[in-house]
């Protein structure tokens, strides 16, 4: 409504009426000098009107909380119309009225939080005015009291505004109707005002279309963090809708944690897929993850201050304090594998939980056609998974459940991924209590960890979390604390001192090792597999030291020599506090001498152990000693390749209709095959480069898990892989220190003197190099025995392997001469005894007989050669046997016993087992 009325000051007894043009809308009663004026002389919020009443002829009174306004209409009928309309609107707004503290009402009936307010000089006014920027409007008040009451002079719609700096402290707000020339108290203050008003212009030019779409999900109509209504901002990577005040604190977390965008202004960001993602995930799903365990005492509300908001949001999103932990939390390999599976489905909640519990959105998938989770999602047609992954590709999150961090002797220490995110603490360790303080002068600690609460401490790899050196401390309460320093030696000292606190005296010998991780676990081993025992473990390099709860020392495990690492699977769980903690199943480590099963009581530290053991059991570099090894100190990669080349070609055949074939155990058998050793041009042919590269990468990464299978791997590809391994080997097989001495030895004319020099140099090599060289030359010795078939005599092998092993260009034949000498004098140089030679000769003879039988057509269908071991897999316990298809397990057992001249007694019982070492058919 609008009409001419009169305005009178309530304090005057004799009213003096002035002609004013009055407008009434849903939010304000405003009056102007004239009908054409754009800006009012006064506005009264409808929500502040408590009563409207007639006060005489043509007059009515508008009563607010602490001021009255008297108006005179042109007629009684007009007056009654005004009264009726005002009463109706005031009644409707009464229930929606909110407190005016730091808020101003807006025409749409909502309440916008003030972006900036304070006093400014305005040209044309004698005194400073109180100005407030809120949302897409700028409000002018006579003073701060009027601002508090909500009764102002006018407000400026910023959709027609333009802000321009004009002088050192001045700036103009220009509209089509008027120029408002403001002056601030200082230049920095002016810059803040200009920025706030420009933001208001941007807000005014925004559109509510996206907001309305996102608000279609009920949970998105309130701020995900404080619950404020109609939030107009969002974190597009966290998938939460937030209010303006929380958005400001989100920006403080940094774009690596939260990417803040406006629902109304950043229209280009809001694609169809992103809007749909917020409808599918949004506040409902996101808060089931991020706010699963928020204590009521730590929650915030719409009226919470900036400090409380900042504290809460840091804890919620940066520290992940309240989140629901994924069962695979802490196991990077399993998290990445699960993410690759999740992105091919529509389960967005699972993907969100995996990513924000540490899964890498750029992890390797193992699929050359789809090398990343994003590519997997694209191939699976999962548009929303792709959208989520794209917005989180650059997010660097380490969301371990750390609580506090410490520093010692005044040095920086912290608990997050990046140095900027670390908190400095002063730490002390006294009488078995580790305390951390805000500073050295603090009267009381921020927190304490007692020795009886500690279960594990681990020294991380350099620069693992942004600092030079960090360490982790795990407690019984399933909490992980991360501390860091810039001095590795200081961290090492802290780790040792902490370990001394909680490792009992019966296991203190573990402290003598240079360990990376030490703590308590349950384990089974040896012959006692019925019940798990408590033990103390220390991981030092690639060696795992174990001390039982009773103080007995177990044999250390050489992790790089493990035959098998059994993947940890998850099952069941128990409730710990307010979190559900899955119970980890045992993790087995199979060694030639023993099998050890470890099991943790707590998920976090156990997963840390599993990851650390996997790393220690893997290859750590490009030198021989850093590779996964066999029990004989030969790199597993070399052993796998040589074994395959020796055995590939002939398949073990299944029994025919008679159904009689070795069932094997007590006696174990493996097939000897011929085609690798007899393959023409073996080692001279190059194989396919791409397949060689891929196979070498797999073997270097984890040779233990690679199974070379006939039909999948061509013998020339495997041979080329072996050559490339030696060609690219760090420090070389003969080592940089001794390689020139080996080459010089070829110049010795006296054969015995030269062989003696070779033997001396062999003794000078490291143990792993020595064992590897013997294994390789033994293999080449076999290869040249079949030179009639493979065309690779000793000289030809030397031409190939000389430059490969010495890593030269091949122009100097000295390298080839060394290899040729080593093959020709293999028995003497490597001191091969008669038993070893007999074993090798038996294998070669068996292969030759099989080939002769195959070429003459006399070999029966199903015949194959096996190596059979008596009771244990040792060299001295093996026999090579030709097994026809009609042979039974009983007949095989009797033949082996007869060969070994073992007399069966009346109550003896022998069994035969077939061991499928290569997982072949």
C-alpha cells in the first residue's frame, strides 16, 4: 500500500504534520519526501510493530517496542484501511520475528547476518551514520541505537549499485537515483567497506534458481554445521550446504580441505551433475559421516561466535574428530582397492567415506585401460561418482584421528599433513606420563598420555607429513597421536624414551635394535597354534624381532625372505566408546623355518603394523640386497625367472580314466620341463618390450605375489626381463668396487692363477651378490648343455650376458670373457660338490630322456618327469622320477623308498602329496 500521510514526532504535544509519501510492504513501513523518491526518510520494520490503533479523526498510531509514530490519512476510510492492513501484516510477522542482535530484517522476511557494520561519514549529513551491509542491501541508521532497534533511515538495493574508490579514505556507492559518498576512518577500513559492498552487489546480481534446486532436499535447507536456515553457500568437495558465517570459516580451512562456492552467485560451477550430487549426498549423507559422533557440548548453533565455529569446523573437517570411521581406515592398499570397486557402483556414501578416510582419488587401479578411479567411474557410466572425484582430485587430506601434538625443548611439533596445519606444543615425559602443553609457560597440560595407555610407537619415513621427521603414538583407547620435529635425531630420542616407558622389562632387549616400530600384539607360532600369546614386537629394517609375554625370545623373521604374506580380512567388531571398532583377523607370515600369525586388539595400530610389515617385506631399492630374497639369499625376481625358464613348456597332465596319479605328501613332486632350456635363441631373442617392461615392474614391486604361468608369459619375455633386471641393477652384480678387478683378471695367462683370482674376487662380493652370481651361472651352465637345441653355447651366452652383467656397451669383450670363464669353470670357481653336480646331472638327464622319448614317439601319453622330495624340501632329499599315467601314489612311494634304500616296517605309513607350486593346471 502507499498513500500520502503525515508524520509527527511522538514526543511533541502539539503535533506538526509533514506531508510524506508512505509505502507498506511485507517487511517495512517506509515514508518518503515524495512519490518519486527512491530512498526513504525512515523505515520501520513490520516485525517491530506491537500495536496499531486509531487516535482520532483520520489519525492512527503505530506503536513499536520503544517508539510511537502518529500518521494522519486523508479520510477516515483511508485511515481504517491502513489500520486493518498494518494489523494483518504485523500479526503475520509477530511469530516470525527474531532478535535484532547483529541481524537486520530483509524484504523477503528472512534474516541476513551482517557482513559489516560501523560508523561512516556520508556527504550531506552532519553526523556520522551507522551503516550495515547485509546480504544484497546496505542499511543506513542515524546511530547504533536505531540499528539495534531496527529503525533506520533507508536501505539501498545493491542490484543497481556500483562501488568506486575516489580518495584515500573515501568511496562512492553509485546508483541510478543517487550517489552516496562515504568516508571511512582509515584506508584499511575503507578497503574492508569497499569489499563488503562489492560482495553485496555480487549477491544482488545472483540468482536463487540453484539454491531452490539444492534446497529441494529437506536436509539442505539448514546449514550442515550450525543449523541456520536457508544456507546460501556450499562446500562442493565435502558436499555440504552451509550458511554464510560457516562459509567464512570453511575458507579458513583452505581449498585442500573445503572448496567454498555460492549457491546464488557461482552459477557456472553448478552443473546438472553437481546439483544432482547435492540432492543425492548433501547434508543428510555427509553428516552421517562427518558428524556421526558430535558431543552435544561441542556442537554449534546459528548464534555461535566465530571462535566456536572455527574450533568446531577444524575438528570436524580437518581433524575428522567426529566422523564415522570406515572399517578399512589406516590400510592404504585396501582403501584404494575398495575405492576402485565403489566408483563403479552408485554407492556415493561409500565413496565419500573411503576418500575422507584416506583413499587416494588418484591411486593406481592396475587396469591399463582405466588407470585411475575417475576412469573406472567413466567407463561404468557413473556420472555422480565422476563429479565427486573431480571435485576431490586436488584435496590433500590426511584424516588420521589425531588429537594433539607436542614439541620438545622449544622445537616445533605437530600432528597434521602439512607444516601449516601443525600445532606447536611443549612436551614433557616424566614418571611414565607424556604431557603436552600450549607453551613452556603453561600452568597445566592440554592433555596427558600415561605409559599404561600406550601400545605402540612408530618412527615414520622422512617428510612423511610435511616435517623432516615424525612419529606416531597409539593408545589403548584407539587413538593415534602424530608428532613431528625438524631434527631426526631428536625424534629418534623421543621414540626410544617413550618405548622405554611402556615396553616391560622382560622385553627390553628389543630396545637395543634401531627399530622403526615397537609395540604389543598377540601372536601364534611354532607348534602352539591353539591359543594366541601376548608378545612384544620390534620392526628394524626388514627384520621383525619378537619377544613373548613371558620374556622368551623368538627367532627373528627376515621379512624379505618370507614365502607368503596372507592378506588381512575384516570380520565382526566390538563397540569402543561411541565408535564401532572392527576386530582384525590374524595376519600370517610364512617363512621357510616357521609360520607366524599376528593379531591386534585395536584396529588402528594393527593396521599400522600390517602396512609396515608389507613395506619391510617388499623390495626397497634397486640393489640386490634390497630385493625380496629366497632362503638362499637370491633375489626372488631372479629365482622366479630362472625357475620358469627351466620348467616352462610341458604341463603336468591329469590322470586318465584309471584315475591313478600321485596324490603326493610326505613325498612332494614338481614337474621338470624342457622347452625353456631348449628354446632356440633363448636370451638372444629380445621378446616384446611392452610385456617385458610390465613384467619387470610387477616383479620389482612384489615378486612374491607374481606367478609366472605358461600361456600367459612367453619364455623370451621372461628371459628378457631377467636380462633387463641385471642391466638396470643398482651397483651391478659385480659391484662398482670390484667390477674392474674382474675384468682385469681376464688378462692373466695362467689358467690356474686366473681361476684363483676369480675365486678371491667371488669371496669379496657381498653375500647376496655371491649367491645370485652362483645361481645365474648355474642356470647358464644348464642352458649351454642344451646348445644343440637352443643354439646358445658358452660363447654365445657370454656375448649376451657379459655387457648385461657388467653394464657396458659390449665393445670390449673382457666382460664376455669373464662370463665365459665362469661357465666353463663353474664347478671349480663356485666349489660345487659332488652331490650338487649329481642333482644337476640327474635333472639334465631326465630332460634329455623326455625329449628323446618325445621325438622317437616311444613316450606314453601322460608321462612326465617329476622331482620328488622325501619328507622335506631339501636338496639332499630329492629324486627325479619319470611318472607314467598309470602309476599310482603307492607305486611312486615304493619306488622312492627303494631308491633311498629305506626298509618299510610293519606299522610305517607313507603318504604322497602333489604340491602345485606354480598354480598351474
